């Protein structure tokens, strides 16, 4: 069976619209991994922010299984037998972004200003995800918060933030990209704080999230192993995983994007 056919066996369709269209380079990269008879998949998810049927409200944070984490587990559960049918070893890890614990506006809104409570709820979500995976017969090897999974998280994050600031100062296209991202995500940043936040606050948040994705892209392979595939909800920030500063000349990380949004209700 050739690489392309093997990919089509494991990912035969878009799983009910859950999986976005896959670019040729991602398909080729994932196919090579399948051909090697091992798929190392690592997910990234947000905390368990409040959500109603139509979308996220961000009125609080809880310690249950986050909505997007649940959708990712459903996806993984469906590909496990397809991988097994081809004799492909499967290793799965999940990482949860606990990185908003140091934002005073967010923490005040979500947990009455207690950053330790924010981290505790993120940890409870990791435990809830682990239990759910067990019930679904999913071999989840680890589920950790970003700041647990990556011991050098803060150093990498600040290095990436510095690099972004340099690019914003010197590259007009990056400044325009940042402006568009800032405007587009302002409703999200307002919902997360319940404040009428300033445009400069939103700009700093957009840069911060770029740096988080870059740091993930820098640290993931040293932590989990070479040749991993990342699964994440679809977001304009996702391309930062493969920023040259993060990858340092290494092969790009293939990204499986799920057609899910974290934007607040009415802004999806």
C-alpha cells in the first residue's frame, strides 16, 4: 500500500465535518509517519471555559473535560481501530494551556483573582480528561498542563515573545497581520475578562498567544519525540507552531486542524 492510500485508510473522510481540509504537505508528512508504522499524536486544548450550546461564554472556568478536548477524544477514538488494522503503533499525548493564570483581568473574572485556583481547575481538567480517555479505551499516555509538560516553558515563551516584538518593529507585513488578529479577536479578549478592554491590551494578548504557539512548536518534539503530529482546533494562530524561530531549521510539524472555534457566542 502506498503512502497516500495508507493515509486514506486512517483518515477516510472528514469525520462528520470535524476535520478541516488537509493541505498536501500535511498529508505527505503524516503519510510518511504512517508508513513508518508509528503515529505520535499530541493535542493541545484550552481549559474548561464556560460554554453553552451555541458557543463559549467565558463566564467562568471549571475542572471538567473541556469541550474541545472531548471532541478531540472522539476523533482519536475513531482512528484507533483504523490504525490497528494497518499494524500502526499509536502514541497519544494531550497538553492543556494553563498559561492564562498570570493574567490579572482573566483570573479576576474567572476565579475571583486566585491564580492558584485557576491552575487547580486546569489540573482537575487534566485528571477528568485522563478518566474519560480510559472509559473510551483510548491509550492516552499523558495529559499535562503546558507548564508541567514543558519545564522550560517560560524561557521559551519569553524568547518567542521577544522575537515577535522584533518582527513587529521591523516588518510591515507582521504589523498588518497583528492588527488584523487584534481586531478579529477583540471579542474573545473582552469575553475572557468581562471588561471593555483597550485595543492595546488586545494587541498584547494577540502577541502573547502567538508566542505561546511558537513556544509549543519549539518544545514539543524535545518533550514527546521526533516526528510528532499536532492536533488542535482551527485558529489563525496555529501557523506560529512552525515559525522558523521555533523550528530552527527542523521539519515542520504536521497540523491536523479540527473545525472548532473558541470564539465567544455570536463571533464564531
